[in-house]
C-alpha cells in the first residue's frame, strides 16, 4: 500500500477513531435539539429529510478568520470539493458536488442566497454573516430546481436579527501577515554558468565559444567568479514580501415586538505576497423583517459590495505566451554577465532568452479589476389559514466589472508595438431578475402528516460588455494617465487604432412551475415526491420545455417498536432516492444564426476601424435540447448516546446524458457547434461521522470527519468523435500540445503523453572514433523528432518508451498517464474547550489524484533559448565536459564521467508532456489552527461588554505531500476536461492571524 495512504490512515485513526471508541465510557450526555435544514423553498426537520444533504452551521465557521466563504467550507462537506485555483488575492475557487457532470460546460453548482440566485455567491459572502449552508447533492433534492440543479445546489442563509431582542453590536477584527510557503529550487550561479558553458561550447562553434567568453569569462575564471557572486533569488524578491491583512466585521442586530433587523459591514485590505498585488473589499448588508399582522409578514435584504484586485499575477490565462512566473524562475541568478546591469532592462537579453527581469516586468504591467455587486430582494409571507401559507420572493442581482490593463515599454506586447505602451479597458454588466411564488399546505391528521408545496418562478438574465484596446501611447506615460486619457495615444503615420468592441449578452429567460409532496406516516415512513417544468429560451420552440421528476423514501427504523426502548439509539434512518435534473447552461439563441459586430469584421474610416458585422463561427443547431442528469442515491443516518455520536453514509450513481458539448464541425466558415453528444457517470460513497468525545463542565472535545470517494467515467462521446473512434484529444493551453484525452471508459480530465524512460546511455550507440560521432544502434528507438527538435540523438538525451514496439517514437507512443480525480478526499476537525480557553484544528486531505506539473516540464527543457536558468535537478544532468572544461568524447571516459549523474540533458525541442511531469498530488494539510481565550462572563458588563474573546490563528500551517511544485491543489485551467494543471500558478502562502471578537 502507498506509504502516503498509510500515513493518512494512521493520522485518521489516532486523531479520530480511537477517541471515538472511548466515548461509550463517558457518562455525561448532551441533549440535542431538533435541527432544521433548508431543502429547497422550505425548511424541514433534519430527522425528516429523505435526500442527500450536507450542512454547515455558523458554529462551525466562527473560528475561521478568512475572507472567503469558500475557504471556510473547504473540506467540511462530504462529496463537495473546494479547490482554489492558485494563491493570488481574490483567486477563483472551484466548487464541485459529486465530481461534476459536464465535459465542456460549467460544473459549478447553483447558489441560492436568501432565496435569490447568485453566480458568484461565495466570493461575496463573509463567513461571519452566514447562518447556514446546505448543499443538495442528489437529484431527488436538486430536481426541485430543475434546469439549474444538475451540478448540485448550495443554499445559503445569512444571519437575521431577532424579534423582541435588545440591540447587540458585535465587532470581529483580525490582522495578520502572509508569507510564501516554499519556492522552486533552481541552479545557483556557478551551476548556471557551467550549464551555459556546456550549451555554448558543446558543438565547437567558434562564434559561440567567443560569445560565452565575452559574456561570462574564460573557463578558468568561472569558479572564482561565480561561486562567490551575489546570488539573486528572484522568487524571493518577487513573492517574498510580508503581506499584511486587515479585516473588520461589524454586525448590529436586534428587534422590537414586531420587527427584526441585522446590519453587517465588512472591510478587507489584503496585500498579496507578490509585489504590486492585493485585494480590497467593502461590503454592507442590511436585513429587515416586519410583522404587519399575525398572518402577514414582509422583509427585505439589501447587499452592496465593492472589490478591487490589484496585480497582473503570474499569468493572465496560464498559457506559455504570458507565463510571468518563468521570468522569476529562469532569469539569470546573479548580477552581471552582460554589458547592461541586471537591474536595468536588457533588450538584447530579452530577445535572445524571451525573459525580462521579473521586478522590472512587474513594474511595467499593471492590472486593476474592480467589481461592484448589488443584491436586492424582498419577500412577503401570508399565513392564509392555519394550514395554508403563501410566500413571494423577488430579487434583483447586478454585477459590474471594470478591468484596466497597461503594458509598459519592456513588455513583449509593447516591444511588438514600436516599444510604445498599450492599454486595454474592459467593461461588463450582468443583471438578473427573479420572482418566486409558493403556496404551502401543511396538515396533521391522526398518524398522518402532509406537506404540499406548489410554486412558480421566473428568471431573466441579460447584460452587455465592451472592450477597448488602445496602442501607441507615449513611452513616458504612467498607467493611471493612460487609463484616464486614451486620447494621448497617437497612431504613427499610416496606422490606425482598433475600434472599441461591444457585445450584448443574449437575454436568458426561464419560466418554471413546480410542486412537491411530503408525506409522513406514523413518524416512521416518509415519502417525498416532486416535479418541475422549466421553459427556456436557450432552446428552439419544441425543445424549450424540460420536465424533472424525483421521488425519495425514508424509514425511521429507530421508531419501530423493536428499537423504541433502546436507550443508546437516537436515530437510525434509511433513505433511497431517484431523480432527474437538467442543464441549459449555454448561450441563448444558439439555435439560430446571428451576426457578430466587431473590428475584425469592420472597415477603415479615417484613423480608426469602424466595426462591421460577420456571421458567428458557432454554427446554429435547432435540434439542441436539455442535458439530463439521472441520480440514484441510498443512504443511512445514525445517532447514538443522545447526540454524542452521529453520522451518515451515502452511496450514489449519477448518469448524465445528452451532454451539451461544444463540438468541432467540418463545415466551411464554422469552427464549432453546440450538440447533445455523450454520456458521463459518477459513482461514489460518502461518509460522515462526528461526536462529543469528552463533554465535561470544564472540558469538551468534539470532532467531525467526512470522507468521499467518487469515480468518474465517460460512457459515450456521441458525435464528438470520428466514426470508429472512442476518444478525442484536448489541449490544456499550456506547454504540452494535446496533453489530455477524453475517452470512453476513462475519467474526465485524463492526462495523455509519453512515458519517460530515463536517458540514452553510451551503450545505446555505436561510436566512430575517426569522426567522433555517436550513432544510435539498430533497434533503439529515437526521440529526435518528438523531443529534440529533429537533431540527432546523443548520449544523455531524454529517452521515451516505445509503447507499440515499432522501433520509433511517434505520436502513437502516447498513453493515459492518470487523472486529476482523487480516489478519496475529505477533512476532519477537532475542537477543544478548557474553561475559558478554546482550540480548533482543521485538516483536509486528498489521496490518489495526479497533478500535471507543467512548470517542472518547462524548467527542465531548454527549448529554443540559452541563458535561461533551470530547475535544480538539472545540476545532476549528463555531462560532456570534465573538471578541466575539456569535452569528453571517448565512450569509456564519457560513461565514467556520468556514472553518478541521473538526469538527462534538457531537451532542445518543443515542450511535450511525458510522465516525468505527472506527480502524485496526494496531501494532508493542516488548514487551520486557532487558539482563543474568552473572558469570564460578566467580567466587563460594567462597561457594556457582553463577550470578549481574543484569538490567534495560523492558516495553511503545513502540507504533507510528495508533490514537488508550489502546491498540490493548484489548478490553473477552467475547462472541465483539463483539471489539475499546475502551470504558472501564483504560489500559496501561510497566514498568521491575531484577532478580537467583542459583543456589546
């Protein structure tokens, strides 16, 4: 068994299971209350839930001093993967429920905040304002949301005030500092220059030999000159600053006899560890509820948030062309070596190496991303009678995004534009209006309980965007001057500016009708059935309506007579469910041909381009219809010792058919078309367990763990492949060409490349002493065309495995190299309280997933350039020169020279994916440690303080992993087919925090 798996299992046993066994010895018992959960348009007792629902309450989040709600729930919900794409301020967070169902579309769940749909909810909410988060995971629970529930539904309830409560003021503020966790090891100055000596002198070209001596010196000078030279650690200089954070949360709530209110204010000012990067957010939220009468209530919620993300990061898209991380890793590691000082821009070095001093480049690239988010929603609740309740909710959500980018004179963009700066101004606005009306009937009669819900909902989404790309600014202009005065750009004679591009987001309209029946007999047997009809303008008439039924059953076994008197058994419930949910997440009106307006279709008028119209490259498809997901779920909930031990186990099978896939088409003038093509399947098990191990008056110890295993598989690719094929290849957009494969029978996100077989040794060659030429022996496959840029293979070169045995290395010698899907993942939390002290430790883990370390491939490949630094392992490469700087050609001497080296010569061909870059991404992370102290009750009541708590926290404490990159959770791609790619990711940091929580 894998050693890492054994370590994690042992930690799990020692930290959790063994103490659990001791719980039975404890005599103290705690009484549980009837917990209520939100399951879609209404609340039910947790004991009556028939579906697969995971829940997190405010109590579990209170010790998490983080600024993102997504960070706060990471590892806390079974079946829910939360993964930050990288470590930059405001970085995107991916949340997947039960593996996700789509191949080319979004796998993001639906977010409902206080009854209103929001696309970016987790980035707008702070953990302190959340009352509860419920995640609906199976279709028997999500189908009530129809077309929007295929990837799970996240229901978020924010805190409200309380009626008949005195006004309470709570301030929670924390400050802290972030530090980079680790850096990538690179060659030191002497190792670097010795590698360059080999590159310049290996082929004996006189001009290259002279160029090396001019730039670096003669061989006899190298050791004295570069073993003591001042080393420049560019990663530390660019990412090594102490990044401070200041976060303030202020909550005021209270109520009168008929009303309740809650006001929440939040301000975040956070530096990034990378120079010139940071995140700021100011948010206000106001909730108000009022009882007009005993039967009629209304309320509203107003939320406004402004955020600013500064900095260009390490890559805007993660592609090879704009990998800024490369400059920090591969720029020469010392001062000198050129006629231009290292802290000045060297145009010749930039041209010859494709590198710019990372500090200078960072000063010449500016990006600000501003987001304004508005949420308005109101409700009216009418208790028509004892049994009937009507509720209407209306909501409005608006998001405005303003992105300004500046490229100064040293950037590649400006150098391709007469060394003149460039500005890009992007603007977008999206708007959504929702209205939901429900009628609820609840009745108890004898041993029967009936709950019937009828509802109707309409949703409309629209928006627009603009893009302005302005070239030829004066070389001396400052970024803010350029942003505010684009008229300062003057095209040279005979050249013209690009016209601004505008686009409208096609209106997305959805009309829905739904109903649900919940029937309980004798408090033992529960039936829940629902159906929803969705009509969407995404599809053409005839395909617009989708119908999504679901049903689930539950049996409270503990309520049976034969278990009724078992004192230690509190809950034992069996559940089964079946349901259908849908997906329509594609752009509206793709069933018809439309014309796109833009500069690419325009014509020249004066000194600018007037936009014109051209037909879309996406071919219309009037036959496209709803994507459908069928989910089957079986589970068991249990509780023992009056709530001292509790948990659940779920197993599921989720099949998705008629996948909405953006397929390539062979029709002239068109690049692709949306089609219903393919099937996927997810099978999995989920396990949660928690309890109070010790529950004394002065000391408590509680623990919770969740463990999830999901197996994803493609069942069909439909018309997305050529006849007779069951796969197609995918490009991640990084460095390895077609480096993923979508194949029937394999998981979504499967890496595809060559198998590394080490290096060629002297024994693989015939040697001609007269010409001093090495020639591959007959039958030894050559990597020349694939890895070496077509040059002849030499001893020490990268060797790839000939999988098909045809004696040559070709595209046919690629194979599947694993996937980003873990075998299992989860988290466990330990909380302790001793008198007035409290402590919590939270771990999350993943086992069995692979990571595509594209940085590692790039940093061990020469590609086209010399004078690039390399990864530290290149120091152990094959050597051609002895300790006197003399080239060794004799086979015996050459083999002896390399007897103790293990690395191959960095390849000079195109970047390719081979198994050397696929690493085990398993990890165990201590995500959070918090230690707090609360003053005894009444200590400060004289000055109006009801509660006073001081705490200290460390986030991202340590990671146990064999992964060699910055972080095993890095994933810089947004395409579901290409997950787990670590390429040019912003490094993760460790966060040290101190804070105070005061209630007046």
